[in-house]
C-alpha cells in the first residue's frame, strides 16, 4: 500500500433502503479513514443522500467506493482533491 494519501468525497445515493444495513457495515469497516459523514433523508423522493469525506491511499478509497457501488439500489461517485498528503 502506498504511503501517499488522497482526500476525497464519496457522494452516495441510496434508493433501496434494504441496502442500508450493508452500507453501514461497509462504512464501519472503513471508519479509520473517514473524516466525516453526512446523511440527508429526502423523504419526498424516498431516497437518502450520504457524503463521506475520507483520507487514504487511492487504492483504499477505490476499494471502499467499489464495495458501496456493488450494493443493490446504491449509486456512488468519488471526487478527489488535487493535493496529496
């Protein structure tokens, strides 16, 4: 694993509430790299919007994003900061 870390934000849209427990388990698994988490229930559209701020090597962030993206009814996109730490 690389020593260089990147700051990134994962934008997550939850359309299948049956996947929330699995999402929370994955987030818990990666808790050491998570700087902050914000969840917004959008009741009118029956979705949840979650953002995760993370700081980790890119391969770890990609693994997290990949695991989340494989959950049914969940979409995730990752935006990286330009600076490395």
